[in-house]
C-alpha cells in the first residue's frame, strides 16, 4: 500500500459479567487493512453487563480517534442496549435532563456521556447476534469473559508501523518493549482489581515456565509487583512491595 496509512477495516466489542452485578470484563478488537489486529480488554470488580458493553464501545471509539478509518467501517456489537441508547435514545435523554420517557434517571449516565463526547463522524454501530459463530464477536466475548473471571488473556497488540511516516518508523520502540509494556499495564489492572490468577495464567503473564512457580510458598517480587501465593495453585499481584528482596 505504499506510503498510505493502514486504515482500520473492522471493529468489534463485547462485555461480560458474572452475577450481574458482579465481576465483569470487556473485550474489543480492531482489524487493519494489512491483516494485523489490535485487541483491547479490561476488568471491573463490581459492575454490570451493560456497563461492560458501554465500556468496551468507549475503548474502541477512543482508540479509533487517532487512527485512519476505512469509509465502510462500522462498530459491531451484540448489545441492543448499546446500539439503541447510542443511536436512538440519547438525544431524548439529553433533552429531558438525562431522564427516561417514564421520568426515571438514566442508568449508566456517566458512560453514556463519555460515549456521546467520543462520537466519531460517520461511524455507525451494527448489531451482530451473539454466539452465532461470528469470529470477531466470539473473540471479543472470549476476552471479556476471561477478564471477568480474573484471568489474563493474551492480547494482540500489533502496532501499525505505516501509520507514521517512514522517517519516524525507526523511532518506534522494539516489539519486545511494546509487549513488555502491555504485560505491565495488564499486571497493574489485575493488581488494582484484586484478581487471582492460576499458575498457568501467571506464568504466561511473567513469561516464565509454569514449573518455576511450583513449590513457592512465600511472596516474591516481579518488577514493581508483589506476587503472593494464595494456595490451591492460585496467585495474586499486589502493587508496591516495599523493601521485600527479590528472589535469587
């Protein structure tokens, strides 16, 4: 494609919640014209499925803000609540001072206001039936469900080098550093949420063999996080480890 910036060709998002309200997660992805993919996701400790759906859509809109978009791009979601609120109901809510037709307060107003502020001209939402075999919807659902369960799914974080002029491409951080930053950001979210990890999930996050975790009974440091064993093969990350010595 020469010097033309690589445009976003497809976008999708989904939310999940265990208990509703309960622990929740959200997932999203962007597909580019060159076949690469960027995935996004996060968790909340006490939330609802609807809030996770809105959070996922907001993350996509914010990510798209500075990216070139294909003119046929739409944001695909299985949430009628998100589509109807965003495209039909919001104008009326605003006229009524964020009140519904029955006079009640609009739920999730904080997220609706952020979505309204993040609107992108020409970008529409399109409904896709959930669990219907749509690969992008299924992937977003898998990411959201994993985060809702306190897991750490591996996300594709491919950066598009052609988004910047060729003269600037050499200044991009090496891929290994970009991947490390993604893992550290994920570690921070997991620590903040107080989520537990299974040994295989922790090993993937730290990029160590699972066998190295076996037999560890005392807390130890990984970079800026305290890794605390919880028993039964579970672990938790805690931010800020004081003067605890690193394992040799």
